């Protein structure tokens, strides 16, 4: 068994680390930062990662003797040899994980469904704990609701019409007031401008109605 000990994971030369999906910090002792590199164990861990094709969340790997005592670990724990890993099942199906771990050469298995992880080590062959409850569907398929293109939304069109009409009505009123105050020669046009202002107001109200109807209809169809 090839092992290399480092007083802290930061002391590991970059050239000495050859497991691309893991870092020295992930494998080091959580309590002291010390690191025992167990090459055969890490080779199997990398092989397991390659076989599963997605990240392995390592909760615990190497443990220094003092940290192992502090957490109540077994006196002959494989973690002391850097030959054991506790892997979270948050992103894995436990059944598929166990099968893949056995295929790459792990022999010892501990099941901790309440804590959400599986312990794997290099052996001897044994297992303990109750397996995770069976899942009918390991992971739910992510689906996204259909979305309208914003520019084609009836809500946007109705709101836009209401906005334009409101601005038009306000503009007409301003023009009407200006003409009434400064252009007495064309005062006969003022009543027509007043009518035009009410036309814009009617359009604005219609646009608001369209926007409200579209929003309610979209809500009913679950498009928003």
C-alpha cells in the first residue's frame, strides 16, 4: 500500500496530486488538516466518480488519531489509514451507488440513511447498518412550464395600448389648455380636442381591460 503523510493538506505538491475530481482539502482530516494520501483508496474513489459520472460529496475521508477519538470513531477505523470515505447520498441513488462502489473494488460498506451517507472502504468485506429505503423514482425530472415570448404576450400588448392611450389623452389635454390660453383664433377647435381626449381615455380603459383579461386567462392556463 502506497501512502504519503503531510502535516497539512496545503503542503501537498501539486505535482503529487493525480485525482482530478478531488482536492487535498476534501480528503484531509476535518479536525486537524493533516493528510494521509492512500493511493490505492484514492484510485478507487476516482474510478467510482468516473463510473457514476457526477460529483461525490465527501463528508469524511482521512482522520488523524486525535480527531478520530474526538468524533468517537472506531479504534481500528479505516479512516485512520486513509482507506475509507463517507459519501453523501444527496445527489445519488443509494442502490446504484453501492453497485458501482462494489464494481470498482470497495469491500466495506456502512449504511447511514438517517445521516444521509454511505461509508465505503477497502475491506475486509463486511457491511453494517440498514440500507436506504427504496425509491420508486431516484430523482424527479425537472420540467419547466411553457412560457410566452414577452413581445407576443397579450398582457404586454394590452398594457402597452393602455399606456399609449393614457399618454395620448394627457397630451391632448395639455395641447387643449395651451390653445385655450394662447390661440384665441382657433378656439373653435377646442371642443374637437376635448372629444379626442375622451377617445384616448376610452382606448386606455379598453387596453386595461384587455390586460386584466389576459392576465386572468394566463393564470387559469398556468402560463404565468
